[in-house]
C-alpha cells in the first residue's frame, strides 16, 4: 500500500514521487488509459527522451507548447519539459491541474536570472521595455513587458518602434543574435544556457570536413562563433522544418540532441549528426530535460503529483506579458 502522505513529504527532497513501478506493466497502454480516465493531455518538449515524445499528445518548442496550453480543453495537463514550461501552462490555465513529473527538472538559463537581481538591473533602465525570453521563472515574467520565444523573438522585437529602448533577458547569446538581425542595441542580461554554450568549435569544424555536404544548423542560443559557421539559424521548430524542406541529405545539428528523434522520424532517408560539446560526450543532452522518464510520467499521472502551485497575484502579473506575446504571434500567424 502506498502511503501518499509520506510520499508528498518526500517530493520536496527528491522532486518526484519515488514509487516503484511494476516492470511487467505496459506503460504506454497504462498511460493511454489514464489519459482517458482523467481527461488529461501530455505536452512534451522536443528535448524529452524518445519514449515520452512518442506517447505525448503534442510535441513542440516553447511557443507551440504555450499555444497548446492556452487552448487545451483537458482537465489536467501533464507537462514533460522543464519547470518554467509547466509554470507557463499553469499561468495560462489557473483552473486546471498542471503536473510536472519531476520538480527538479529545472533550467540553467532560467537559473542564470534570479528575479531579485534582475529587478535591480531593470531599475537602472526605467525607460526601457523589457522583453524576456520564455526560459525564465514566473517571477521574471512578472517583471517583464513582453515574453518571447526563439520562434517569435524577431517578430516581437520588430513589432516595437525602432527607437524604443529595450532590455532583453536572460539569454545573452539570443539577445546578441537578435541585435545583429534587427539592427537594435538592446541592453542584454548576462545569462546563458549551459547546453548551448558548450558546443566545440574544433569538433564541429572537423565534422564539417568529414561531412562536406552536410548543412550545419544551429539554435540561436549558441555562442556567436558557433553561429558564424551555420548554414541556417533557427528555433527548435525552425531547425526541424528546415531539415524537412531542405534538399540536403546530411545535417549537423547544434542544439539539444532530443530533437534528432523527430528529425529522423520525419526524414528517415536523411542523416542527422549531433554537434559535439567540448567534453567527452558525442552529443549534447540537457540533464534537466532528461530527468523526466516514462516511469515518472506514469506515476505522476496516476497520483496527480507533483502539482504546480503558484500565488494568484504573481500568476496574474506574469500572464500579462505572455498574453502580449500570444497576441503578437497570432497577428503574425506564428
């Protein structure tokens, strides 16, 4: 018999319900049963493990996931991504139960922008509009004027008057890339994603020599010297679409390696090579994204824990800049 009260007290320590799963269970079948019983939807980011991507009702990047969270009719949202993504779903759905299989599935980029420190930075530039990348905490969103994702960031920036002073946070690499392609001079917060900052220029250069026909495609969270090599720069969804539409048969992919599962499913006749990091690994995985597992997903659905809870005043404040983002995205049909 599972003592849920004891398990709940342990969530704060471990981040998830540590309950043994019968290895004989067909988890795919059991999860489908739970989805119907609870009127639940599973939202998954492209960087999740393959089993989770395959069982999810919707797979996408931060923009697509936010849009799905906004319009879902489900009673319960199981968010297989990282903490800020599940928080965004809760911000948009205060009456729905939002579950994150592992509360410790965080984000190094979000952690690089503590709200209390950013507030001090913001106070130095009180006449600036604050555009914040969605990869941040609810508290950071509440300090923002508009949220953006890598899919809609250029459209968001272009929607503002050319002489409007802007703070962009928290990703300095995405901000620098946006400054370059929009001609702006935004004030940048000094944050970054550990996954996208450790790609090896030397190893990628060698890969390009070994695969001369391969297109090198990169996410704009990568550092400038990596982006300088790219044949295409785009959001996770943008990279996926480019790999489908481009005639090349080989691609070197500089983002979290989880996206390659969808690339291979969409184009089984093409070869996708993960860009290597500057360590001993052959590909670049986000340790936070990979904290979610099929077993944790099943347990979290069954017991409806861990649940995302937040202060209502904070939620309302954070929702305003997200609503502006979604409104602009609809206008540009993004």
